[in-house]
C-alpha cells in the first residue's frame, strides 16, 4: 500500500496491490472502510491495473485506526470473496489511519486530553537525537499514550498538586519548583514533554509498566534443573534512565531551594 495515513479533505489515494486475482475481470469491488462503503461504480474507486486498486478517501468521515476490507465479485463469485489478505507483503487486513487521536494538554485543562506533545513534535525530537520510532502515525500515537499512562503512574512522586480535580492528566500543576523558580500553574514543562517522548521511544520495543524482570533466584542446580527462589518469587520493575533524567527536576525532594 502506497500510503497508510489519511487526512480528511486532502488528496488521499490509498493504493492496494493484490496477487492471485485479476481486478479487471471484477463485476464489482466493494471496499468497507469503517461505517463507509465504496463500490466499483463510485467515483472514489479506480482499478488501475489487474493487480492495483485505488480508493480516494479525501471525503471520509471516519477517524482513528480503520481496517479496510476489499471484497471482490466476478461471474464465478456471486457472493464475493475477501481479497484483502492477499495484499502483497501483508498476511492480514490493511490498516489505514485517519487524522490524529491525540488531544493535547496545553496547560488550560483541555477536556479528554491524552498527550502533552503532538506526533510532529515527537518525530522532530526523535530525529534530532537519532532515536528509532514507529513508522506509522497510529503506532507513534499509541506509544505516546502509553507513555502518558506511565507518567500518570508516577504522579505520587511529582511535585505540587493538580490545578483542578477534573483535569484528565497530571499536569497542569501548582506548587512545582523548577530550577529554583516556581513554575506557572498553566505551564506544561518541556522536561515533562521530553519525558513523555523518551518513554514513547521505549514503548516501541517493550511495555512501559512491566519492562524488566527480576527472577529473585536464590540458587540454581543445573544437573536437575532445580531453581530456588527468595520469598516473593519473580518480580518485575521499570528503570528508564532517559525518562528519569528528564523527570528528575519535577520530582519531589526533601531539600528545595526557591529563588525569588
């Protein structure tokens, strides 16, 4: 598929490439895209060759991560056959993402906020540092939201208190001292944004909330394959140094100097 990110009201021609079927022989081709359906007779659908099908999704009303299913009809297949799984290089259905699922908290207590940074900010941050991130927007956004979940789990160790009991995220906060100065209560510190992006980078390869194991082994005996554990058994923990480095200035401390 030539493009897997669709932005409404833009030129969004998604190309499907198939094998084992001749599209020029189709009596109809139906593409189901979320709640929408496109057929061969529609202007949005174009058979470009025996193996290539184009769908224009510039007018779609769908949002999020959508599975597109292509059903092929010909004289021998009256009920239609799902040919999506035959797309070259893809053993399953084709995923097309539309728009963004991120709602950015900018310090004003945004309703339903789920991120402190945009996908564009995340890509720019990673590019500058040579960090590897997911290749598609929906994957990157999922990692950014997973990073938020991780940061939320650390809130008890963060300075200050939420500015509202109804805000969805741990920031904005009041009572935060950053580099000796009291931070504005409607500010989202860059350090917090950096921490989210660093955590999202890690999320590309592992779970943030359970990412390392301690088998708690007391002794092993290889001949009989016997393993003895300390009390408590196997445990898991998280130790993300790059994330912690960004968060360190926002964490609670027993010794705080406030500059005036």
